[in-house]
């Protein structure tokens, strides 16, 4: 992922007002390992039910405002973006206001995403033995490439759904 600036993030919101974008608490961007990310996800430190995701979409930056729970749910769910269900990871339901007039009327769309928004980390982890029954480096690299491509495609599709309103 390309390194993002505060200005790029604040001007790229697709489903939030300018006021909401200005009030969003951003993570420490200098501490982000951009080479290992397909999307940047974080929770608002002051408003814990607000979450944000920035990603590249058609050569531009797109940032979503999401509403979710303060704490992950007690039961496991499949993340619809990284499709990871490894022990210790939890998915949660997030709701995004639609962009444009539909969002201003209160319309939303929801999906299950990793509660910590760590999908980029999950698609890069070593596969469990039940996922790939091989130690062939080429096959393991291919498996990881496919997981990364899937994350990018599914998260981009969700952003397109939000922006279509």
C-alpha cells in the first residue's frame, strides 16, 4: 500500500461528512508498516464504536467510516474480506453509511470484518496445515498471493457498494 498522509485520508472519505472526516482520530501514520498492508484499518480512540478503513481503489485513496461494537463478539464469524477464522481472531459486524443522498437518508450496508481490522496481517500469516498440505515454497507463495488478491478484491467491492449508494 502506498504511504498515506493525514490530508489524503481526511479528503478521501466516501461516506462521511467533512465534519466527520475532520473529527476522525487517525493512527500514528509514521509507525505504520505500509509494505505489509493492503488496507489501513483503525478504531477511533475517542469514539470506540467508530472505525475507519483506507485503501486504494482504482488508483485513488478511499476511506470508509464504519460503525461497529466496542468489543469483539464472543463467538467466531468468518471475515468477509480476508476469509480468516484462525483461533484468536474474531470478526464483527460493521455497518457503513452509504455515500451520497442514500447515506444522508440513513441507509447503510453491513458486513463482517476482522474486529481489529487486521485483515492484511491475516492474509500474510503462514497457512495452517489444514489449509495447505505442502511445504513447497512456490505453492506457499502462490497461496499467499491468492489470499492477498482476494482481500483486495472483496474490500474494494464493499467500498464500491458503499459509494454506489
